[in-house]
């Protein structure tokens, strides 16, 4: 059983797609082991995206991620990292496959509605950034 982190980003919350994202997870047989709504400060967004600190998009990304509420979730299931990334679609919605979350709801490469961990090590860090062990069921 694998775990991953999923985030419905501020643009997804503003577009009222949370229920649709959860529906897609559940229809795919992905279990939600933890969920909560948060509003990241700029410093918290910078900590979460620290791996991108030297990238040119870091400031705009962290500004965006601290611009409104997000919903963070721990997803659980067989090969859930791969399966979640397939459901999300390519980071750039223009390149995402039809029927994926990003193709259906994203605005652009930065405001792309959702985030998902890309590897087990990343998932472990990201999950622990938002959840303690008592919050995951």
C-alpha cells in the first residue's frame, strides 16, 4: 500500500472543483486517508517548494500557493503515486490528456488546479509537511 500527497490548489478551490476531484479519486479506487483545508503563508509555501528555490518561477509559485485556501489530502492505494499523476495529467494543461483534472480545470502551467507527489521519497516529505501520524487514518 502506497501513500501520496494531493493538493487542490487555490485556483481549484476558487473554481469549486474539490468535490469533482474527490469523486475522481474515489471512482479510481483511491482511498483518502487524511484531508484538511489550509491557507499557506508565503513562508510556508516557500518551505514546501524549497526544492524549487533557485528556479525562476519560485516567487510566482509561492505567491500563488499562498493566495487562497488549499485542500491537502493523503491518498492511499496500490501504485497511488502513478495513478494520481495519471488522473492529474501533465503539469502543463495544454499537454494534458483529455479527461484529466488539469486538462479539464487548469488555467496554465502554474495555476494547474492540483499537485501530486512524484516519487515515494517526495511523498514522505510532503505528507509530513502537512500531517502528523495521528491525522492519517
